[in-house]
């Protein structure tokens, strides 16, 4: 057997060996890495997407910071939906998203929650008595201010209101916003700072007050196709997420559509 013939056969064998893997890749579901606060909305969006004849997409949910770092480390994702600009910018700076697909689609509101049986209502303003709500040993459940978007927004708001120094030692830092919600649902924390959309999905908590819009930067959810998972199907899903049907679902779930 000549080298020429062997090379041709080797090339053919290589192509044949790769073909099943390529076919398998095409049948893999699209994966969106998304902020935990999008959990319920994406479930409904997924149902609408499937009604249009598409296979269900896979949602990996958690803190935007954790998900962004996982994408940086090579985790397979087609889209990323962050609960703040910081972590989308983080991936953009590392050239890990497709810039022209980036869209700020949603907004949200920061609220103070308490267990449902606590009927207290507060006006959140500079110097309001947050410590009274906490009692002697109570803590404030929110995302870890070191990296979780809701915790970052909470810290910014409390600083603006002149409350951060007294609140900081009482923070119960959760891995994401749903973790913070759970602490209040279980009455493990008497107070939580979460998004209004998260409070809305729980019967175990109620909103005691809303943070003034000017106490923190706008809560913005940017979406983008991930460079390593770019495909026509991924871009089609991105279009759907930005389209009228998905927008109506997000609005019904309490998000501000349009960022």
C-alpha cells in the first residue's frame, strides 16, 4: 500500500469517524445559561418556543457571576442571560460572546421582603429603621454582594440610603437570588432583598417595601449568543427571546420589557 493510498484512506476514515459526532452535536438541545431570577419566565418561554415546533431548550440557572465564569472555563452554552451588565461585560471583554447579538431585553425592581405572616409595610428612604425589622439577631438575606447581582444592587442601595455600615454585618449572603428568597420563605431570615419578580412567585413571602429607583443603578438583563455556542439555531432562539411572544411572557412575569 502506497503512502498516497494510505493517506486517502486515513482521511476518509477520519471524516467517517467525525460524522456521527457532528450529527449528534446538531441534535443536542440549545443551552441558555441564565440568571436564577429568570427561572419561572424561561419555563413559560420554553413552552411557547416548543409550540412553534422547536425542541425544548435547556436552561442552566444560577448566579450570573457563577455562570459567566463557567462559560469562561469552557462550559457549553449557546446563550447567556445576565441579571446585570457587569457579567455580560466580563464575557465581552474576553471575546466570549457574539457582540452583534447582545441585547438588553429586561429590567426589574429591587424590593424588601418579609415572611408572609409579617404584615409590616415600610417606606424605604434614607435612614429608615432597617434594624427594627431585623430584631436582635436577625439577618438580611440577599445575594453575596461580592459577586451576585442582586447583592451588588442591595449594597449600592443601602449605601445610597446611608444604611450599609449597620447592615453589612447582618447580611446573609446567598449564592443567588433564589437562595435568598428561600431563606426568607423558611423564616431563617426575617428580611430579604430580592427582585420583585422573585417575590411574586412565592406565597411564603410578601413585599414590605420597594427601593427607590434612584437608590441603585437600573437593573438590566442583557442577553447574547455565546461565541463558542454560536449557530443559526442559537441566533433564532435569541430572536425569539427578543420577540413579541417572549416579551409578553416576560411582562406577565413582572419584568420590565426593554431593559
